[in-house]
């Protein structure tokens, strides 16, 4: 069964913005794309750039270090130099709070 952990209130993260959260020893990136929330690992799979310090262009996250591009929806690398896809996490909004599941 999935165990969901609360990250923030949904209205704390406006459409088009993303933010990092520390959960245990993980850095999790949460993004609001057109009112839907998506979560994935917050460190770039290339050389661990902090993705929340990059840009969110619609559903694409751009790493601030060497500008790799990832889909926030699937975690897939859209453009290198990163080669490894990012891990995505299941997100649910319940009563105005955003939860993420790590399995
Ligand atoms: S650290 Fe992200 S592209 Fe190099």
C-alpha cells in the first residue's frame, strides 16, 4: 500500500511554479502544471543540480547547471546531457493538501 506524506498546502504553489521539499534524505521537486501537481526527484540525474533552482517551462524542468531537460510528468530526459530519467512519485491532493507517495 502507498504511504502518502504531506508536502504543502495546494495554494502555496501557484500554477507554473515548482518548489523543493526535503523528505528524510531526499530532495523532492513538486511542480504545479496547469493546476495538476507532479513530483519527481529534485536532483538532476546528471551531476545532481538542484532542479528547483532551474526553470519550469510548461511541463518541462530545465536543470540550472548544464540545462538538461526533463518531463515533470514522466521523468523522461527530453534533452541531455543527462541520460538517466528522473524518478517520479505519485501525488494526491486531499482537502487542499498535496501529498506524495514513495511506496
Ligand atoms: S547537473 Fe543537470 S544537466 Fe548537469
